[in-house]
C-alpha cells in the first residue's frame, strides 16, 4: 500500500470513527436529556429551516426530526464530529508519514486513533460526573438555557458530556501523536 493511499485511508478511517462516536455519544446524551436536543441542538442547527416540503418533496425537516428525534440526534452527532475526525486523521496521517510503508503507517495510526477514542470516552464519563455534580441546583452561568427548560440537571449533564468529549478529543490527539512520534519506524 502506498503512503499516499494510506494517508487517505487514515483520514477516511478517522472521519468514520469520529462520526460513529458522535452518533453513539449523542444517542446516549439524548437518553439523559432529550431537552438538550429538542430545545437547544435542533434549534442551534436550524433543523426547522434546512429543508421544506416543496424543495424536496418530503415533510418539513422540523416535523421529520420531531417525529423521529433519534434520527435528528444521529444527524447532530454526525454533523458535530465528522470534521473532528478529518482534523485528527490529517494530523495523525502526517505524523505517520515517518513509517516506511503504507501498511505500517495505516496499522500504527489505527491503533493511535483507538487511543484517541478511548481517552475521549474517559473524558465524556468525567463530563457526566461533573454534570451530575451540579444536580440541577446550580449551572454554568455562561451557557444558553432555553426559557422552558424542565430538567436543568439533565440538560447540564448532557452539555458537560459534550464539552468534555471535545476536550478529550484534543487530549487524545496529543497522546496519539506522542505515541506515533515515539514509535520506532522499524518496530511498525
């Protein structure tokens, strides 16, 4: 496998892994706080304005998402994370160019990407604990809160999990890069 092809595969693999992570993560956080999506994320992403029935022959997007909120949550997860995978994949792919073959480049980078995801999962779990510690009594003052919010503690928990996941992705990327840099070329 040529190194250019391996680079492209690394980026594609990272986009896929990040997208799957985002979709699964958002399904979990939707279970914790449906309001985080129905009153914030769906509005933030303007799902009610993206499509109209006359444009594509389907029900208005808002109606489709509200009728099938898990589909909307999956869209949010994909839209929110594919680009993170692109960045992580490009950085890891560039660092992995040090390896002699495309095969070594791809397999070593795949393992580094798994480290990145594992660290992101740990950070998300920490976000859950931090979010639960607020208990709905207090909440970060700088956040946006819809006026008709019913379950403040759940909303904060979902938001913390999201924020901590992004931090975890950054920390995971650093750890993955360090692992790639330290890995001997001959040992790959």
